[in-house]
C-alpha cells in the first residue's frame, strides 16, 4: 500500500506529502490495532459472561456456581492478557520494530526469569492446579495456614482473604500447602455445654433437643438448619462441670450463626428449667 501511494504522489507531483504519509500510516495502523484489541477484549468478556450465566443457570448447586464464577474470572484475565500481548507485538511491528529478535530475547529472558523467580512460577502452577481441582472458590470460608476468612479473590498468583475483623490477607499460592475449606455443602455447629454434676443428664438432653427443634422452626434459622441436633453425650468430666458435646448439621457457612443462636437459647432454657451452668468460681460459692 505504501509503495502504491509513493508512486501516485510522484506522478501527481506531491512528493512533499510523503513524510506526512510515512507518519500517518503507522499511526492509523496502531490506532486500528488498539481499537481492534479493545473490541476483541469486550467481545471476549461478553462471551465469557454469557457462558458463565448459562452454566450458572444449568448448575443445580451453589458449590458449582461458585466454581464457575471463579473459573470465568480467571479465564477473562488470561484472555485479556493474551489479547494485549498480541496487540503490543503488532504495534511494535507497525512501528518498524522487528518482532523476531524481541521474541528470541523474550524466550531467553523467560528462561532466566524462570530460574530466578521459581516461587513466582510455582505460584502460577499451584494456582492453576487449585482451580482445576476446585479446592478454593470465591466466597468460600477457608483456613490457609494460620489465616482464615472469606475468599474475596482467587488468581493464578495469590488468594485474597478477608478475616472477621476486616483485615485483608494476600497469600501467594506457592505458600499454600494445606487448605481447610469450611464451605462445602454442609457444616456442623458444634456446641459444648457445661452443667453441674448434680443435674439429671436426661433432663439436660431433653431440654437441648426441645431448644434445637424450636430453633429449627424459627423462620430466621429454618433455612440454615438441615437436621435435628445430635447429642454425642458426656465428653469430659471437668473440675466443676460435666461437659456435654453436641452438634447440629447446617448449611455451609452458617455454622457460627446457628451456634451462637443455639447457645443463647440453651442458656435461656436452662435458666427456666433450673439447670445450673457452673462458673469457674462455682466451688467457692458452695
């Protein structure tokens, strides 16, 4: 195209415009490349979101929907990265730079960086494996090492957690060797109750069951509780109290909410039934 324009300009006696043409053509090419990259990225994001919405509608479980959301977000990031890398290469080529030496240099530099930044490579590899194996998803309540909280973001490089106090933790994937996920299908609200030695255990068990059944009928908690309370029995004979262990099956991530409600209702029911919950100074009061 440039040769044709040069020929026409010479024929028409407009050689003085050649320098402007030499500047305008690369500028137009770069502009078109950028516009095409932006349009392609928008189209890719739209298609990814449409596919995500379609899969989420067909997915029967919340767990699968979370996984689809996480994979879709990571996919959009990877597609955007590829589009912009190609756009940069085409832009450099339009400006007269040879891509072959750049690619060769990038290959050598990539090997050098691979040796010098093994932890970064491990971050991406571990992140990819975690996504494929569906270990962590956005919105999960997890414990990683000595940090726990809600997963706000999962990338190929790190996991971002926000704990109960609102603090945000960025954990590189290469540091993750153990993940405790508390958001899979269901959980148990575990409740340990201490009662005085003089109390009748059957009365205590019956009161706890009545409280749990009443709580399950409560509209606020009925959707959270899956099964009736399961009383394991006496777990410990403490210095001043008999410790009774129990648990109630709940929807994942609702165990703390149900546990707090259950403890409060049990305290109230024990007071009404005259069941004593000893305190550490129980012996001194007697």
